């Protein structure tokens, strides 16, 4: 048996009185690939941030090679032998692979970067791990799988004993994933311990030596991965005895089809067939990075597909060319990254609520402050936006109230009937991420009201129980393909996990 490398004992962490981790322990051995799995909100990210020094634990101890660690930040954790390759692509496209690998650690000569030594060091690392990519090419010219390997090589440049891989295959094709796992096998031979975070349970069974399952911030299982362990076993441990949210009654008999997509490709996702009707809430279930965000961006005019296929929106052929065109057509997007793409944090609540309806608030080229204020007040009341007043900056609001503002701005569009939304499509990408339980219930009610008034709602969520609770039908993404759909009332979290793996 390999020697003990990392021992985490009884780690606890709370934020604002909310217990996120409670007495979590795990063991990682040299040359072992340990999977860390759990449903959304189980505490995986917080545990990893404690291990890598980004967060200080409230209670508990970390041992590396039997020695107790007291590092206070990421830099000290790196010095102790812990490194992380993050889920998102961290490479800089205009720099070469070698430059990305040594970024922040560039060797110098006479006060200038020593490019020859930089390449030598990167190539030495490349040879040690037997990587078959051109690290002297700009990262923008490399494929996603090659960029991910550059990210991992950058993490390995600190000579870690423990490497944390956060959802490394989330945006990769099957071929790129196979190449990445071959690389991970190389890490085993170097006695590097790997903590592998993934929602792809088949990857856990195929490539990991052991698995840790978290649920609601607690450890529910650590054991070996063998032929007796199945995906169904892991799903059951992840879900436990949690009660599935009450499914909503269908808003009405769905009306005519207003969204019809066939044979569209964007990134690695192939949309074989997708439809949504008036008065319907349609969910898209998929693992993180499966392509659901990119698909919604295509419908919103924010991204061009690699293959447009056949698309009709309100019986009009083709996708909107721009976000502005989409808005004029009655297609409104609430993107996942609200901080950077959905709200103007430095502007007031009133100003944010007015951004989508300036033409309806202006006369002779001037905005009527009285009209804008009255309309903002109506929306704040209608959506129960909790704020100190209309002049409060949106960046000062809670996540849930920021999201309400991003919703509400579309409801202020000129000419939009308060009784009917028959010619409106709402694209909601993970709309309740980072939102507290109370605010979530309000969002579910809002989404239902949009459908009752005849609107078409297309929604994604990392929480499958949420899709079951608010949707009429759910499409599933499996093996990079979106095609099959099922009535939400027939779905459980377990069946959705299985259908998207």
C-alpha cells in the first residue's frame, strides 16, 4: 500500500452562521487518484479551498507527510506541496504554452526575462511528463484539451506532492478527455497524489482509485473504487434521503411552438432537436460545461454556432445576429455570470431597471426621471426586491436581489403587456446560483408566473431538483448531444443524474 500523503481531519467551516463543512476528514496516498464528488452545494469547493490555503478552517487539522500544516494562504500551501489546476481555462491565448507554464516564475538575466531558460525549464517539465503538445505554440492555437494540459503543467511547475484537479474534463470532448486521463496516469508514476473533482461519475469509476462523497457539508463515504461500486451507488450516497422539491403543476396546456432548433452545433454540443412552446417552462439538464450555456447564448444572439442547422424563433427563420436584435424580437437573457454580464454594479437599482426600457422612459431625447422612478418602484414592489431604496447601488444588494434586478429590467420593456407575455422568450441560465433558499422560492414563483402569462421560459440549473420543481419538460445532454426530453413530473434527481452521465 502506498504511503500516506495527505490527511485531513475534522475540518469545519461556516460563513455568516451557515455551516458549510462539518467535521470532514479524508486520506490521500502517494500516487493515488482520489475522486471528490457531491451534489451542488455539498461543500466540495469549500473543502478544496481549505486544503489549498484559500480559506482558513474554523476547526480541524491538515497533515502532509505526517507533519501538521498551519499555512495561512495559497502561497504557503504551494510551498507545502499543494497545487491546483482550476476548472476554468487559466491560460493566456497570446502567450506560448511555455510562457503560460512559467508565468509569474519567469527566469531573468540582466533584469530581462531569459527566454531561453524559460523554454528550457518548460521543456524539461514537458519531457518528464511525456506530453505530446507543442508548448512553443501560442495557447490560442491549441485545442481545449491541450490548453488544459498546459494549465496542469503550470500547476506542476511548483513541484507539488498534491495536485487538485477541479472539473478538468468539464469543457473537453471525449477524445480530449482520454488524452487528459493518459496524462493523469503519468502523474501516478511520479507518486503525485491527485484529488479529482468531477460530476462525470463514469470518469470516477473508470479512472480513480478511491472516492470521497460529500453531502450537505458532511462526509458520507470514503472507499475504494472497485467492480462492486456503481454509478447508482454514488448517486444514492450523494442524494441520501433528501426530499425532492414539490413539483409545480403545469402552468397550462402548452401553446404553439415558438422555438424550434434542429441540428445546431456550438462548441462540443450537438443540438439534435429542441422545441419550446408558449406558456411552457422547458429545462435543460446537463453536467457543468456540457454546452447548455453556449446554446442559450446562441438563442440570445451572443454567440454564433459552428453549425446553425435549422432554427425558427416565433416562426422566423434563423438566429438573432446580435443581442440587440434578440431583444427587439422579444428574446431576453438572464446570464449565469450576473456580476459581469447581467447587472451594472456601480449603478443604482433604478438605473439598472431602466437600462432595457430607455425609449419608453424618454421624451424628445430626454429621460423622464419621474417616469423612471415610478416604473422602478412598481418593479421593486412586484418582485419584492429588498433594497434600502431606488438609489442604492446594485453591487450592495444580496445575490438574490441582484438577480431579481436582472429579471425585472426585462419586464419594464416598453409595450410589454402586464397580462400577456405571449411573444416573449426568457432564457435563464442557472438563475438561482448563489441565491438563498428563501429567494429561490420567490424565483420559482416568478418563473411560473411568466409561463402563466404566456411567456416561454428556457432554464438551466446545476441543481436537478430545481429543474424538476419548476419545469414542464426537461431536455437532457448526454455524450455532448441534446435530443431526448421527458415530462418533469416523471423525473427524479437520480434519473436525471443517470441520463446526463
